[in-house]
C-alpha cells in the first residue's frame, strides 16, 4: 500500500471509529427520546434514502472538481456538526431532520473517498488493497461499537456524541492539513 493510501485510510479510520461508536445503540437513543420501533425505522430509513438519492449528486460533484478530498472533508465536517447535534435532539421529529442532514454528509463524502482510494491503488493489487480497506473498516467498526457501548453505559449518550463529533472533526483537520499533491 503506497503512502497516499496509508494516510487516506488512517484518516478515514479516525472518522469511521467515531461514527461507529453509536452503532446499534442508535435504537436505544431513539427510545430514550420518546421514540418507538417505527420511529427507529423511519429515522434510519430517511438517513439511508437520503444517501441513496444524494450519492449520485455527490459523485457528480466529485467528477467536476479537481481535488475531491475537499468533498471528503466537507462530509466529515457536516457529520461532525451532526454528531454534536444529537446532544440537542429531544424528539423523533427532530431526529428525522438530523438524519437527513447526516445523510447529505455521507453522500457528499463517500463517492469522493472511494474515487481517491481507487486512484491510488496499485494496478496489480487492487483487489488486495480493497480487501485491506474492508478488513480495516470492519474491525474498526467492531471495536468502536464495543467502545461506544462502554462510553454510553458509563458516561451517557452526550459524552458518546461529543466523542463522535470530536473524532469526525479531527478527521476533517487531519485531511485538510495534508499536502494537496499527496491525495
């Protein structure tokens, strides 16, 4: 794996760890703000459908700008704000709006990240390097989910959301300070 990929992957894993802290605890959070099973379904559905609809637009934007890493950074920043905003959510209706906002951040960043990643693959090792990403991603999500459960159990959801937001903002900063020629 070349230096550009190592840096891109390392920064993205900081973000992934933060985002994955919530994991399955999302359902408990929805119940804590007065939601029910249907609210869990609605709010998560809005998030995923927003990503589905907006990812095409995010991909088109990535094709039109020279430095796609700015879209990845924008996605980190939007989601950092969104993760912090979880601390302000008091009802499923408010959460629905936040999930839409988070979906936009995801849709802006993901096509650009995958495009940058693909550009830096070694041509004779592309499957292996995608396998490395998938392995690191899944292991990071697994560890983060357990860490998130510990944080929520012992410190509460607000501390969890502050941690998520801080890690997303750290990924934003780390990406922005990289030399543009690197990515």
